[in-house]
């Protein structure tokens, strides 16, 4: 029989598709299963509109047949089948899709827009050439007595001839390529591999996907001492068919959701929260998402990949669709299933469309709403969640110049002087004194270190609450947030801390003016470590401390120094040595200024080192400090 040629552009498309469009060769099975499901869909739809089509709903099936000796894999369905003309149209012309025509109503007497047809591009079938060197398609249309066979070895062309087939439907027989050095095509003949691919991509095809598998059992009558076994064959249904997310919420138990999550996303603990979302209207989709109880081991590394699984009509299109989740919600696991997505020609990836963006925006809003509800209704669970993923929310506050502050500002927690339990910003504001104008915070490597800051103690003694920032991102997040409900954030370790009355402020001002020469001398003695030296009344009972001026604090400086690539950037906070004007050390300094400036210079350096230690900054020159203290002791 004369071989028919693909059109020139079809040859080019076939070659490009096999070598370029599909990322993973295993996709071919998903495509063939989807096509088989489409064929059954079409026949089922006809049975609903044509009384002459009588096919039992439970008789539909898709069957896999693997023959290791012959190196063949067959995908067989009992769907609508194809006539010779349809074989020519659908397989002889690449990108001619019978499914798309059917959905448009071109292949039926009535429009079929409501029928859920997976395949719409007509190229998925040809992905089978990635793993096979010869394909035979045998098909018999429903209601026809004739069967036809289409055969091709690729771009060289194809043949169509009469064939024999019992019953209606289509069989696609693949002869697998020989194994190569880097390609193991034989794996697609192994039961375990086929089962895995069905579970991965086609678990929720609505018709049973079956395969005859070989099993062993103990022979009846064999002894316990020398048991004998015999082989037998049994049909196994490989897919679950009805997705858990498409079942009515009332029909699914919490245990079923938990088991699905643990099996699907390889977690050993139940999720903290299950989120279901069903959207109808302009874009229709169903989402099933989970809030994990623990962060994966690689969550805060570059290796972690965010994203929800993306399904189109029950067929998995993408394992991790990053576009569906913002970075600050990257901990969410789950999936989105929609028939409205605009897919690219291989159905493997998405076109960047307004549909995807609209779904992503709705998903983000839903996650934020569920987290807010968890925070309000189950604080203990929320604390567990925040311990695992709170840092990510804080990074979200800081990222993109604070664009996401409205989504996240009420979801973050901070340690607080008001309680041993972390608090929200809203709760802090609700407890503020009527005359309090700012939200005070103290930064440290731990809560205990922040609590011991002299300025933090002073603020608490004044009856104001202090937030303790213990993570590197905390201060950056609040800086980007700038204010909350009209209350600005104020770092207690800045020289602008304002706690006193007007009379007290005036007293401090005069003290600094009256001793400006001495303070200048102390500054010169210390050197470049400080930009200024001042008296203050904000240190409670402590003699000295370090404060900063400007937007960059000392803790932010430390964080920036640890960041890769910034070691030599020269970013420094403007540090001020604060001396408690009410502490006895102040009088000692004044005395030395008049009597022994050399000793004052030495004491100034010791006080500066003490201030750094009190402020959690560490000593710049431990060896030099040791020698200085020893020398003073010997004077």
C-alpha cells in the first residue's frame, strides 16, 4: 500500500514537537490516556442525546497492555472510535483536533460546550514518537462494521488500510525504541512504572484505567515446610477516578483529607488546616490546599520549589505551578483543577494569561482569609504554623517595597513585654496607653537579650509595651511597614527615644550643652567607633549604652554584614555612646575631665566597650580591652 506523506509543515511540527515541546518523555502516556478519555466522553455524550446509542455507563474502560517480549505497549479504549476519514483528519494532519471540533459543536448535531474534553490541540498523540519507533492505531467507529488501521514510523509518512477489530473503540499500539546509553525505554513496559505514571498524571480520569497484572499465590495443599507458589493474572484498576476535591465537602472526612495530604505530599503529620475553594462565574476552578504543620527540611533554601499542582479536568498538567502562589505563601501545598485554562500546544505548560492571574489572586485571598480565621479561632494551631512559616510572612512584608503589607500585616506575630505569648500588631495597639504615640520595639538575638537593653527596660518602666524583634528580618519588615493604624514604629535603641516630659527634656539638653567639651573629648578618645557622645535619661539604672541615628540600626548593620556580597560594602550605622546622666559614673567622668584627662581617655574606651556589650554588639578589640583594664587596675 502506498505510503501517504505528512504535509511539509506537519513534518517540521512533528520533528519539533518530539524534540522540543515536551520536557519529559513520560508525558506520552498522559496524552494517550487523555485522548482515550476524550473518545469515551464523546460516545457518552452521544448516548445522552441519541436514543439509538445504548452503552452501559459502567462498561467504559481504558486498558493498558504491555508485552515485554514484543516491546509493545497498547492503550485501548471502547470510546466512539474513528472512521477512515476521521483517522485521516485527526492523525494524518498534525494539530487537527477532533476533540476541539467536538467541543465547538462541529462533530455533533448539538453544541457540546458543557462536555469536559481534555484534548484540544491534536498534537498530544504524536508525543508517543518520543518513545516508539512505530505506531499502529486500529479503530472502529461506533455503529460501523468496518475497522481501519493507521500506521506510521514518524516523519516519513503513514498508511491507512482496512483492519479487523472486535467492537467499537480505538487501540494505539506502540513499538518502543531500543534502549540507548542515556535512555531506558524498557521502563515503560514495567508494571510499577506504568502504575506510577497513571497515579501521577491520570489518577482522576473519570473512567477506569485497567491493566492485567501477574501475581503469585501459594498452591493449595502445599506444606508449610516447603510451600509452593503459582502465578496467576488479575485485572487491576490503576486510577481512583473521582478526585477528592470534586466530591461534596460533606462526603469527605477529616481523616480522608489528612490521608490524601500525607500520601500526596509525603508528610508524616496531618495538615494544620484544609482549605477548599470552589469558584464559579467568569473562571471556574476547584482548589484543595493544605497548611503543613512543619517546614520541609529545605524550605528556607534555594532548592525549595513552591507551587500548587495544576490539573485540567482531572489530568495533571504541572506538578508545581509557581505562578499560583506568592512567595510569602510558598508553604501551602495543594492543587487547582480548572477546565478554563489556556494551555500551550503541548498541554504541558501554561500560557501566561489573565485567567491564571485571576485564579492566583483569588487563591491568595482565600489563603489569607483562612490564616486570619485560624489566628482568631485556634491560636494554638496558629502558633505552631507561625513557628514553622512566620519568617516567610515577614519576608513578604519586606519584599517588593512593602506592596503586600495589607495582606500580611495582621498575620505576623512578635514577642512582647506584655506576655510570654507572641502578639499581633492589632493586639499591641489595642493595649496602648491613650497618650502613647508610637509602637516601641527592641531588637536582639534573643528575647532575653532584647529585654535587657537599658532603653527597653526604661520604656517598660514608663508603662509602655515593647515588641522584641529576634529575627534578622523583623526590623526590616517593620521599617517597610513604617506604621500601623497611624502609629509609627520606634526603635528604643535610637537616640530619638522620647519618654520624658518637656521639663525632663530641657534638663537633658542643658546637661549636654554644659558638658559639650568633655563629651567631645570622650568622643575623640574612643575614635571612629562612635559618631557622638551624649548624656541621656533613658537608660533606667544602666550607666551606658549604644544608640543609633538615622534609618540604619546597629542590629540591621550586623544583619547586612552577614549577607553574602556585602562584607566590604562599608554600610555602617551612626552609633552614639549614651551616658546615663543620673548614674554615679557621670560624676566620675566630670571629675576626671578636670583632674586626669589621660585616665578619662582610658575610662572612655572601657565604657564604650561596656556599652557595646550591653547593646549586644560585641567588643571590637578584646585583646586591647584586656590590656586597658589591666593597666587601669595597676594604676
